[in-house]
C-alpha cells in the first residue's frame, strides 16, 4: 500500500509589522504534531 503524504506550507507574511515570533509557523507545528499522533500512517513535511 502506498503511504499517504501531507505537505504543510506557510505563505509569506505581508503585513505592516514583522516580529520574530510572528514569523514562526506555530500553528503548522501544532497541526503536524496532531497528525503524527493521530494518523501515524501519514508522512508530514
């Protein structure tokens, strides 16, 4: 059986301010952790 894959992308932030914490993809990191926990057969990049 072929392994399922999921690619998470963060589009560039174009806003009136940039801070170091704002540029980190925290939401994608949480999503990746949840997918790895609940769907271990899915490869997440």
